[in-house]
């Protein structure tokens, strides 16, 4: 079991301290999270696993500032997220977090370039800087030759690559991936996991990934298993070493 309280003097990237998320009251009360304590440090690649209803998605929503704890505290780089205003949490999402979803969530009639550009538009980045950063992100996911294609003109694997480029274009501190291979075949799934692995190892992007698939979770260097709103186990594992193609 990993010691969630351990550290090396620096505040962790993510620290959930005795966090509970409760829905309903009385006999209808459901504890989606029940006093969990969890730490994620910069540069980690964490797989979050568990059956449906175990609390893993709720935990990811809390980390992504898409939901708030009923009890306990969430600190991001030492800052109490619960003390932030609604606008403050939106700013945290915009400047420090990237999201990748199972369903890609791309604008179908919009080009790959324009989909990846959106987070920078919201941040007020200049047009010239946006062009540089979007092309850099598309190149990082192997789609520099597809920037003018709309999402509907791309395969599922290519769409997920565009979604990853959109997630990393603003250089997030934390990439949250929710079943990123759930809609892909086994070959495309491995390609996406190789890409996430490369981004983690070569660029140092911290990744927390929800998955039901043990072979996808094997890419991560740490596996957290949820059950009934609790962290059932939290273990370091070998992960997969990224090796560039010759």
C-alpha cells in the first residue's frame, strides 16, 4: 500500500484528504466516496480502476474540479480548491488541467486544428502563438498532416489523438483520461496507450486514467483500485517503458 501522506518536502500535485462525496439523505444516502485520502505527485502515471459504482469516476470528477467534496479537502499544489470561487475553479481547469474522454468530444464539422485551438482561444492566446502551439501539439500526436481534416473525416484512433492534442496544447500539469481507449479496437488502443506513455515519460505530463482494462492499466506505474467508495488498494507497478521507433 502506498503511503498517501509521504512526500519529499514539496506539496503534491493532488492531495485528497479524507474526502467524502455523498448523494441523497437518510435511507437514500449514497456515499460515492467515503473518507478517501489520496496523493498524486508530479510526473506520475496512475491507473484508476474498479467496478461500476466504485467511486473512481467521482474521484476523477473531484480532481478535475467538475464536482466538489461533501466533506474533506482537495488541495492542488498546496492550494485548497474548496476555498476557490466558481470562477477560480474554472481558471484552475483552464490553466492546469487537460481532459480526454471515451467519446472524444470533438466538434464534428470543425477541423483538427480548430478543435485543438479551442483551449487557447479561451485563454486569450494570440493567433500567432496559437498556430505554433497547435501545430506542435498535433505533431506530438502524429497528426501534423491532418490539421485541415474535420473530425468526421478521421478514424476513431485519429479522433482520440486530436482529443489528446487538445488536452495537452495548453501544457497542463495534470491530464485526466476517462476510459480513453473505451471506443477503440485493440490495435488503436495500444497506439493511444503508447502515446500517453510517451507524453508521460518524455514530457513529464502527470496522467490519471480511469480504465476497466487491466492490459491498459499495465502501462501506468501505479494502480489504484476503488471499491464501494473506498481505496481498496494502491500499488506501484513496473509500467511500460517507452521506446521510440528506430
